[in-house]
C-alpha cells in the first residue's frame, strides 16, 4: 500500500467516523443548555400549535459541508405527545422522543430508546430541525403502532450508517422510522409484508461512495457496513422519506425550525 493511498484512506476513515458519531447516538451531554433548552421548547410549542400528536423530527449532527451531497440531517426520530414521568416522579404532558440509537460501547449495534426533546438536541452541530407532520389518520395509526410489540419487532439491532432499506441485514435510524411508518399505515408487524411494501414503493437516496471507500470503510469503522449493497450505495435519508410520504399523500405539512435569535 503506497503512502499516498494510505493517507487518503486514513482521511476517509476519520471522516466516516465523525459522521457515524453524529448520526444516531446519544451521549447524554447537553451542550450549551442555555440555548438547547429554549430551542427544544420552541420546537415543542410549534408542534403543539400545529396540533401534531406525532411528528417525525430530524436533527443536524454534523456540518452540512462534511456530509455526502444531498444529506442535511443525521438523525431522525418520532416525537409523540404523551403523558411522561420525570426522574423526580412528576407527571407532565409533552413530547416523548422515540429513537433508534447506536450502543455507546458498540457502534455496530443499536437499541430503541425513549428520551426527551432536550436530550435529542443536546449535542448537535446547529439548532435546526427538519419536521414532518403526518396526516391525522397516519398520526393515529403511528400512536397505536409505536405503543405495540409490532414496533419493537421491526427493529434490526445490527447497525450501519448506510444501511440498505431493501435488505434487513442492517438498519439505521431512518430505516427504522420508515419500517415503523409502513407498519403503522398497513397496520401490520409482519416483517415480510412491511419489507415488500418498502421494496415496491420506496426509493432510497443514492450516496456517492467510491470503490476504495466501499472496500475499506467497514474494516475501519464498525458503524459502516457495505455487504448489504450490490452496486450503488443507497440508504434512507430524511429527504427520501419526505419524497416518499409526499408521493403517497401521507404528509400534512413539512418545514424547518431554526433557533430564534
């Protein structure tokens, strides 16, 4: 291996590692709470004002210029208006955030975690969110689905940042949101049925990854695997989710919320 080739490969590895860390994990850190807490409340208030019982919310975990072309957001989750119990034991009404997160000690594995809006935005690159509010009938089905065992049954613990949604070998956060959305719409937890609908109707986003990156990426970065791809690298993104839901009339509204200055 030449020195030039090794240097290029090392730089690629570092870049992928930063993307993986910014995508679907939660370290429990709240950076700049004086900004994050008001912003999280701002997002909650906007969703409540619009009557959203369920929203799909995306966050910016990495500088946009460092991400692959066409990808703005690095983590997507369901926000569900719920009655919640705080660590103090106090009961409040607000949005519970239902995430697929990578394990803290193993980025190649994931778990389903429910946390709060402040934690969701606790360690982001910028306070900007992409929002999808589904049609009211879809929201109702999502509420029922997320509270069922079918929701957990669609989880694939093997994590890859660029998981192929047309395979079930790996999963990332957006793939899981997509699976849950389809399961809710069709009111089924049958894995084969959900996958069939995704294969028929959903077009993932192509990600430009060179042959060298494909060959060596999964060796160095446990959160990146390519063995579920044959040909182009395609994965689920916030943008492709918006296109899918728009095409099939599943969206009430979609918009961004930026931090108020």
